[in-house]
C-alpha cells in the first residue's frame, strides 16, 4: 500500500542561504528553488472546459495555482505586473505544453480599468469565465510605524484590497451558477505581526470582504471562499524581508519549514472544484499548524 509522504520532509527547511532581491523578485533567484508543480502536480481533469483568471500568476502561489488549474484542464487568463513579464512567459509556456491556452494580461490590479479589461479579454478569447483567483499581493516589512511611507500604505491597500474588489466587481456579472471566486487572505489576518502592519490589515479586510461577497454572489449561485496561507516560500520573502528573517523563514511552523507554493495550490483546486459545492464564505488555513481557522 502506497504511503503518503511525511509532511515534515516535503520541502527545504531553514536556515536558508543569505539572499536579497529587489521587489517584486523572481523565482529564478530563490535559493533553494520553490516547487510550483511544474513536475509534481498531477491533474485529474477537474476543470476540463473551464476558464480561470489568476492574478499574481507569474510567481509564488499564483504561479502554482495557474499550473495546477491547467493540469486540471482549464484555460487561463494570467494577470501580473508588466515588470513580471519574464516569469509570466515561463508559466504560459508550461501551460501551452499541457495543451491548454494561456492569455497573458499584464497590468496594475489596483486599477478598475485594468480589471475590467482582464475580464473583457477573457470573455473575448474564451467566451465564458468560471473561476477567479484574487491572489496578487504586495507587502513590505518595517520595524517602526513611523517608517511606513503613506504612499506605501496606500499602495498596499490598493493592490491587495482594492484589486480584489475591482476584479470581483468586474467578473461577477459574467459568471454563471457554480462559478467560484477564491480570495487570498493570510495567517496575518488572524495573527498580525508588528512588522507587517499594512499587509496584515489588508488581509483582515479581505477576510471580512469574503464574507460579504459570498452573500452577494450566492444569490446567483457563485461560491466565494478564501485561502489563508502561513509562511510560503516565494520571491516575496527575500524581496520584502530582512536577510535574517529570510534565513529563518518558516521555522515557526509545526513542520519547521515554509510551505511550497504547490501545497497551497492544492487548496485552491479543491475550493474551485465541484467537490466544494457546499463551501461558501469559509477561510481555509494552510499554515503548517500555526493557527486554527
């Protein structure tokens, strides 16, 4: 009988090599590299004939979700910043090699005009929209409250909260019953860290908004839920955290390691699938035991 792998050994553990990247970072410079499912994720056809938009699709959780959805049979609209074009192209190539379509759609998720264009492009290319993953996010760490620039605080909210609102507002009228919208909140919404004041507040807002959106969308048969990851090994870490924090990142979980992006993608796949038909307005924690949700 095949045994499930030991979850303590599914990814590298700290201490990690010293490293820093300029924001937004790139998966190519992560040391150790991250598993986005290019070779490890095995699909079973859950999303054949479906179309999904995934934001922040060039790296990290978004990249892993896009790859997993494609392996499940979906065609993708990939949203990302223009400066992340190289990473998005890599994801697009992987998706095309599976025989699925990938529409590359760069822009600023904090712009309502861009989110409307995202949905319009997906509808024009594919004719329908079944799944929306609001995943794009921005964070910066600061030791002191007075060190947080006003412009950065506003940008964090515009990317994380406004972007989630804008895309949901644009997508909902085009979606049919049993569609799925999945937001990305965080352990920081429930156990906020003092160095992530702005980011933690945005994730709490997303958790709250998920509840409201679920009630509104439920009237047309659309399910809205959220995933709340704990520490995940992505380019966001060495590009936004001090070197010492990066070096020990994830050691405070029960498994003594950060999650790999593909592990989080599995939760998104479940929530977008017919298996989650009764799931609505729920937060699904993937925190390595850090907190119960």
